C-alpha cells in the first residue's frame, strides 16, 4: 500500500478525498531525477486504495497534466451506476486526470 508512505489523507468528504504526496519518497528520484512527476500507475493505485482496494477495471483514462510531488490533490468520485464511478483527480483550479473505474467492493469507502 502507498498510504502513509507515498501519500497522506488530509481531508475526507462524502464523495472526495484530498491527499498530500510525500515529495521525499524514493520514487521521485527515478521518475524523473531532474523533473520529478508522480507516476500515473501510482495515481490509479491511490484511487484503488481510497475505496478499499478492489478496483476491477478502468476505462477512458486520460492524463491532462502532470502531478508534481508538492501538489495537494483531490480525488472526486462521481457514481454513474452501481459500482461504476467517474474519478477526477484535481486541485482547486486544475484537472490532472479522469477515468472510469468499476469496483467490486461490498464495503466500499466511496
């Protein structure tokens, strides 16, 4: 799990979670040393962890802007159908990524 090592939850609302990334995490030394950005796979993994770790599939994944290690980001979960959510990764004025996720969680945190 990435929580408490790669990121920390700083706020939780009914359908959103705001996190702070850990800029000193070793992953940023490799991705990329002179211009660190958060790997897309980590951003998706965080979304999975935030709802209990049972993401079945993702579709329509689009990264619009890189997430920097110092960014505070919010995951917004908009339910489309039972167990299907549009997830937007954003800050106050920036959308970083958006995708559709299908979850198979009987006790989802969303």
